[in-house]
C-alpha cells in the first residue's frame, strides 16, 4: 500500500499513529486502528503500553526516514539489530548473531561480519539504509511501515531498496505501508495507493487505476509536478496551476527538435566562462583515533569540461561518484589535488585566498540541505545582505536592504519576510532564501549541489521553474549537480555522467537520454521512475 502526498499532508503522522509513536502534544481525537494478531482483532489506540510493546518490532516494524540519524552513532550495527531480537525473544547470543548475519546477507550487505562490527558513521548511506531494513525484518513482522526509505538516495540505490522490499515481501508474505512523496517511485512497489492532502485521503484505488485514470485534481498535479524523463519540456506544472483549472486537461509543453537545435547553435557561439581541465581530487582519510596515517582516497580522476555563457551543464551519477567534490573544488571549498579550473581565463586552483576573494562573488553555490544552509540565529534579511557587505557592494545599508528585498521578491517571497528567522519558513521557502543569498553578489555562475533532493515533488517543481526564470533574468550559467536524471534533463543543455570519479559519457541532454552510449548511463535511465502517460 502506497501512502502519497506532499510534506505536511499527514503521511508520517499516520504511520507513527499505528505504533503510537506520536509526540506528546499530538492528541488522537477519534477513530480506531484495528490490527489482527494471531486471529485476534486489537484496537491499537486502546491497547495498554505493555501489550503494545510486544507488537512494536515483533508484529509491526518501522523503517525510519533519516537513515543516518535513525541509528545510535555510538553502538555497533550488529548490537543495534540484536537489540530488536532481545526485546522479544530469549535466544542464546551465538544464535542471535547468526540471525543478524543471515539477515544482513538477505538485504544484500556484502561482508556481513564487517558490517556487524562497524559503527553507523563508518558505512555509506545505502549500507545504513539496509541495516535499518534488516532491523525491521529480523523478527519477521506481518506489517512493515517504510517512511520515505529512499529519500536522498541516488536512482540506482532507490531501485535496489525497492527491489529489496519486494523480495522481503514475497519471502515473508508480510504487508508493507510505503510512505513517499513520489508517485513515480511507489509505482514500482505498490499494488494500491492512497493519496493524502491536508490530513485527508482524497483518493484511494488500485495502483493501475490511479496512474491511468486519476480522478482527483491533486493526484493529477502530483504526477505533473515530476519532470518527464523522456521529453524535454518548457515548464513544470504547479499544484496551484492545476487548482485553477480543475476541469481542464493540463499537459506539458514539449520543446521540439527545431528549438533544441537553435539553442545548440546559440551556445556554440557563446564564449566559455569555466574550463575545467584534468581535475583530480583526493582526500586524506582519518583513522578513528587520529594516530595512524591512512591512504589517500581518490574522489575525482582526470575530469575535464567547459561551461559556456548562458549554459546549464548537468552532472549526474550515483552517490560517491565525485559530483559534490567537483562542485566544491570549483568554488574552492576544497583544494583540488591537481588540474586547472579556469574562470574567464584565470586559474582559480592556483590563486591564494587573497587573490581568490574578488572571484568568489562571480561563482556562488546553492547547497543540498536548506535546513542547515542558514544560520538559525540570523534573520534572513541579514543573511542575504552579508555577502554584499563582505564584497563591499552598494554604498550603504539602505541600498543593501533594498537589494535584499528585491531578491526576496524575485525568488517568490515578500518584503515582509525580511525580518523573519529561518525556522519560520518551510524547506522550499528556505531554499528560495538560499538562492536569493547566492544571487546577492551578482554571480555569473551558480553551482547547484542537489538543490531540490531534500524537497517534496511539488516544491521541487517550483524551485526548478524558479531556476529557469532566474537564469533568463540574471543571465546566469549553472553547474547543476543531481542524481535525478529527469530533473537534470529538464534543467540542463548538456549532461556529464560520472562513475567512480571519472567521466563515462557526455552529450546534449535529450540525445544522451534518448540514446545512451554506455551501459552505466543506460542503467541510470532504466532505474529512474517511468513517465506518467497522463502528463504527456
């Protein structure tokens, strides 16, 4: 069963209600949650705490959203999964260890003994997610609640997690409640779907009916928010736009071949503003206690590309492919090991910090997580003005304030927001503030590192459309980093595909998507959720 909706629609709250994990401030006013345990019908809302504990983790288990924060960082992964067995069974220690190792193998963890002995911070995000799934299935529950288990994972890892859950479901004959904001993703797993909006189920049906004959305008809008993978479109359709035309058939406006060729010719005639040549990036790994020197970890190997004025270059690949390392090297948040980064003819990789400062305002970065990108104690007006002050732009504070308000309005916020703090905004609004801050010094190039991966699909559509509008308004070029091929296809003129720190394919966006030249690119395209017929 898929439970779908935007952030704030009540999906997670519904899932938490099933196990009575709601915060103390939440009050259940009415209703019942009936669970059949060994032929006996139980109302979980009325069950005393002790009988409920015998159900949690044994008959109903949960896979939480934030993999890295769902596990205790100071306990080994093996102990944390063993703990779930101990809560319900009195097995010998050796038996429990064998059960954990066997379950690690079932969820596709290679070298299960090493994982058993590792701490969560020593594993990748995909490995930690699999440990969480092992923790959920170890006692063979009859119901698994999966709360956004693939958020922020790359498409290949998403596909592997979905296939893993399918295998678990078939092997144990359990039921799964899969909570997500992405209708495209749950199509691969779910046989039935419920769509939530503002705390209510607005549509519920078998999956095929939902995808082909959605009746509710909100359900249709969730499909139209997602960029199509196979088509190059001019604009994504917002939920607000659907709401104003509830009885009309709204579809994407597709960019034709002639328009694509005209854009190619225009870009060919444009000068290059960024020229990256033979870039290498390596990190010095740290030992656990800092005494032993560890071998260098190579993140990027011999990567070269150019970005022309007015161009959007997409950088895609799995987690760990070196995308973020390239972005951080360009803005000199990290120093490249070797190679050159020429911005308007100047090699930024060779400049000292003092000589680099004037160039910093020419290249700005929009980070992945809007929640940690802003100082929680600083009002957003001052956050936007701060870069102007550092680079001594404008004559006085009044002019800088006027520019900050102008930028707030340009990104779809209002002048009233100037005096508010970050915690007073949603994730999408915070990302708009981060974009306004990046634009405050009139940059020529924006490096966007997974700028929408932490947002739900409807907000993603708004931010991607905003990037397009701002590009025309401020004559910007973008390096757009993402693991979402559909989003990159919508944004980018050209795409570079990375694997293990190396370029495996490069080409014009539509040509690369329609006709990939390498098996790795083809696997990324195949792993991406399929387009909705209703949107095309």
